[in-house]
């Protein structure tokens, strides 16, 4: 270990397996741009406070530029012997510029450095995720607007319940994603706090200017407690929890798309370019994208649990355990971004089949509640109305007919307050149009909700 940046107190080299076992470079090299970004700000702060002179700062900045370009081109030879992205970059810098490179780590530790890098990286990723989420929300509002009065059955227990409008159903998805968007924005506030300056755990003896570094890096403020700053990974857990909710929503969403493309439902068509075939069954067109998204949700839930478990036993302050935060976090971001992107690309091309939806809504006595409400309007208590309609439905089941297909005299047999005007409430259009209040499924309400959704989307 004599050859390591920290080799001073060591008398033998690191065991080769231990070196590989403890190294994070195979995965944390992904943070190189943010590590360099943090180092630039740190160097400029050291210059501003007189801890480095102008020449040294300039050498560091241009050295970091060169290293970044090399890494960008994939020409940086990351060394496992240098353990992680931080020491690889610092060693490379010192190779290039000499003494000034050795001064960069003044008043800093890898502990506050890595916590800062991960926050910078995740902040950028979260902004990309929010963007994809918005793109998907836009696609949903457009779809809802095209389908404000398309009727399909609404389900409870996956049994036909009441007719609803497709626009209304799509806007339910929009609402879930709106909460997800707000959760990400909220999580970002707690993420955007700067650990740098905490050094190893207790702060540093140099007269650093943390406000200046925070400003350079776009952080809202420096972390108030150095111990907490180096050991806090709440932001990663919070993000992964928000990501889990998004994946859970996409998974439910997927489940509906999968059901709806089946021959049994046949409510929608997915474009061929989002599906694949079977190597044996020539007729197959499989909804792979939603199936994969449904499947991938489990990975992200698992990462949430990994991170919680990672943190639960750690005494203050930094422990090497924390190095294990990266792979779950990276995979959460990759999985979520990929899933959102696939959905945002696919949704504008989902083709509803209104005739099939309508046929399905005609089955299963979806307007039974409307008949009960009709009786209530004529003065019957709701419980009695429920009973009356239940009997009418039993006749329907027995004779294979919908309520709207019964003769007036037949219906009157169950209750003599039923008149010819009953048939207006038994139509699908009458049923949805009657639910005309804030949050209801009437086409008029869906149109209003589309406007509100558009306003939410243009707010940021
Ligand atoms: N690779 C380490 C990590 O990801 C960086 C910090 C290491 N600090 C230390 N004292 N060993 O957490």
C-alpha cells in the first residue's frame, strides 16, 4: 500500500483481492464529470480564500479540463489500484501538473467529496427524470383530450362496474404522475444541500468559504452539521422511494395496457414498433414494453430496501458501507429513466378501439346504479331502490338481457314508479353525462380537467 495516495503509514502492499474487493472505480467512474465539477469549485474557493495562489488554481482548472476531455473520449485509463474515481482523478491531475495537483485535496476529504458528487449527479438525473415524466404527462393529456367522450366500462374487482369516459381514465393516470412530479420536486429541496467543507467528519482547520463553494455548485446552502453531511444518504433513499412510487404507478398502468391489448378485452392497439413477436407462434404480438416495465418495478423496490438496510446500522459518521449506495442508486435512475422514456414515446401512439370499449360497457349491467339513482329521484329510499334494481338485474342475468333491453312493463313489475323516461338514464351516454360534478366522469368535466392539467404542466 506504499504506492497508494494514503500509503504513508502502511508497510506492505494491499492484497490483490482486497484491492479489487474494496475498489469502487468499476462503477463510480460514472461520477467523473461531477467529481471534476466539485473539484473545480473547491479549487476556486481555495483560490478566493488565499489557500492556493492564482497560478495553482489555473493549473488545477486546466488540468481538470484535460482529464475531463480524456474521460469524455473514453481514453482515461481508470486504475483499480487507485480505488475510486476521486483518487484516480487526483492522481492523474498530479501526474500532469505536479505540486499544484497535490494541493487540491487541502481542506477536503473523500467523505465530503463523494457525498457532494452523488448529490450533484443525482440532481442532474432528477431533472432528466422530471423532464421525461412531464413528457409522459403531456402525452396523457393529449390522449384524454382526444377521448373525452369515448365510453368504456369502469371496473371494480375487475368486474364491470359503471360506464366511464376514456379521457377520465387517462386523467387518473395523469394525477398519479402529477403527485410523482411534485414528490421529486420536494425531494430535490433536501438533496440540494452541500456536504463539501465537512471534510472527513469534523470540518477543517483551514479558513474555507463554504457559501462561495455552494454558490458555485448551485447548492441552496452548505450542510449545517459536518457529521450529518458526510454520513447522510437520506436524499438517495427518498429519491428511490419516489422512484418506487413512479415505477409502481407505471406497473399498474402497464397491467391495464397488457389486459387491454389482449383478445379478451381488445380495447386498444399498440403500435407494432413497441411490440415483439413469438419465435414459435406466428400470430403473436406481445406487449413487451409494458411487461418489462411491470417487471422492472421490482428492481427499484429492491434498491429502496437495499439502501434502507445499508444505512440502518451505521454509527456516525462515514463508513465504507456507504460505497454500496452507488450501484442501487445508479440502477434506480437507469431503470426509471428507461421506463419513463418508453412510456412517453409509446403513449402518443396508443389507439383506442371505441366500439370494443362500448360493447364491453354494455355488458355487466353497468347502468344498474343509474336505475337506482332514478328511483331515488322519484322518492324511493336508496336501500329500497338497490333491492328493486337487484331483482331487475337477476331477471337480466336469467334472460341474457341488459336493463335497457327490457320492456317498460317488465321494469314496472319491479316498481310502479318507473316511467318511459327511465330509458334515458339507462343509456351509456346518459350515465356518464349525469356524473357532472368536480371529479366526475362526465365529458364536460373531463374537458375542464384537461384544461386544469394543461395549466399544471405549464406551471413548470
Ligand atoms: N469510494 C468511497 C465511497 O464511495 C469514497 C469515500 C471513501 N472514503 C474513505 N474514507 N474510505 O464511499
